[in-house]
């Protein structure tokens, strides 16, 4: 595994911490309470000026606990494993994960015990070598996914991903036509970004959005209309728009998030807009299934064929795919969050000559990497589906994040 080549360095060390958003209170942070405003020269990549920068450990453990039921339900109905004991294994997962969260929450549990627990349940994925810095969303995602895989649930969201991909693709032509009717480049870019937010609500790893799905699904067009107006809780859109107006990026690496409306109706139109501007696009998706996140294989098998089909009839996408200016590469990740120090060799090689990186989704673009800094232009786009995250960012549930940082080139 290798590091993303454009992460900013400070001296000989990394100015990067995967959990640059709201590190949890751990031994090293005990007693700090509120965090004073700070700049990005602390070597941790925490670049925004923040107050109350630390969410309590109890609150974040509650975030994972509230989402556990969705995983248990999906596991019970898992068909991908080809085994008939899904109910028994799902219950075993629920007991094990609940016990792990309970142990992490106990005041008497030492940092060493928490580290041993978390690392013992890891699935041996790409970021296993990351130094232990305390409990955080990345570590607990790794524990949860590791437990599921240990119990034989390699991809218990496979069926819902396939169904949502098929449904969303049927609506893609209409979404593209509505965007094409917007003549102004700046106004169209805004509508494309708003579409990214609306698509990102399809997230079965967050309790609030999973409940919306279970209660009848989410209508993409209706979600666009109901989006929170500007300013969003993180709103760098004007800076992004200005930069895009003055610079045509040669090559973009776009890390995508969820299957269904997220990638099909949110990110595909965004990617298409980049291509129309003259940018070569490499889509980076998970190598291994996790929650309802799209994988590189699913993109290649379920989505790319439709994008170049006569049924969709989109010359921009078809030409880009056939010429190789739009392609998919596995990121090396096996979680719904990402540590950019541990990526596949293939995506690292693709990124060497890129001048734009896009991180989409709450896991990759907020809860990890919101304040990660790069030597190239960077964009983070996501809808906020954890109220604790929204509060920390000074917003509300279903608020939006458009973070833009200009690089050195």
C-alpha cells in the first residue's frame, strides 16, 4: 500500500492525520475540553479554525450503536454468502459489536485495552499499519467491518446496491437533460454540486438516512428541491467556482462513495461536467465491499456499460469511456472511510500527474479528510447525516459541505 502522492508535507513528516475531522477524546486529549482556534502548522492537518473540536467518546459510540440495527437486518437477509445460517451469524455479530462498543465506553478501560480490542478485530485491511492514535471513526469502522467479514458477511448490502443502481440509472437521462438546459457554466456547476448532495443521502451506514430508506426510499428530484440553501455549514463554493472558471484541470482523481443515486445521479453528472471542461477523470472506488459503498468492480459491471450505451445516448460519457479519458481504478480501500496513506499502487500511479482530487461522501470527505491538505486543488463534497457532525460544523442534520482548497499549481 502507498500514500496519495500529493499530501502536504511538513519537513520530513506528514502533515496528515486520516481523522482530521473531530478526533475523539482519547488519552492524549483528556482534559482538553474546548479546543482553541488553531492553524494548520501543527503537523496533524487540522486546517480549519474550530471550537469545541472534540466530540465526546460517548456521543460517537452512540453514533455507531444507533446504526448497528441496519447492519444486523442486512446480515439476516444476506444471500451473497450462500449459507443458510445468516440469522445465527447476524445475532453473533450484534452481540460482539455491542460488547466491543460497551467496553470502549467504560471509563476503566485503558487505552492499551481499547487498542488491543480494535486491532484484534481488524480484517487485516489496507490501513492496518496506521499508527494507533485513539478511538476514532476509522478504527470503529474497521472493527465493525472486520467482525462482519469474520462471521462470513463479505457483502451483505450487495442486493440493495444492485437494485438501487438499476433504479437510479433509469433516471439518469432526465437528470442530465435538466442540467444541459442550464446555459450558464457557473449556474450549472452549482446545480451539479447540489445534485452531489442530494445523491449522497443514500447512505445505509448512517442511522438517519437508513431510516429514510426503510420508510419508503428517497426521491432524488424531491431531495434536490429540499436541500438546505446557502450558506451551507462548510461553503467554499464561490472559491471553487472561481478556480474552475480560471483553470481547466488536466486530470482529476474522484473518490466516490455510495451505490445507487449517490454515484449514478450525483457523481456521474459531476464527473461528466469535469469531462466537458476538458478534464480526464479517474474514478476511485473501494476494492472490497463495505456497507452500501460502490466498489470498482460494481462500477465496471453495473454502471459503466450503461453510461456508454445507446439507451442512455450520452456522447460525452460514451466518448470519454471509449477513449480512456474516463476510467475506474480500485482505491485499495475496504472501509466507508479512507486513510490516504494506504492506497493501491494503481490509484497512486494514476494520481501522480493529477491536478485535482475530489473526495465525496461523509466518510471520505468529512469524518476523514475534511481538513486534509494537498499540493493540488482539492474538493470535498458531502451531505451531513450525523447530527453530532452537523453540530460540530455549526450546521444541522442534512446540511451540506463543499470544501475547496487551492493547491500550489
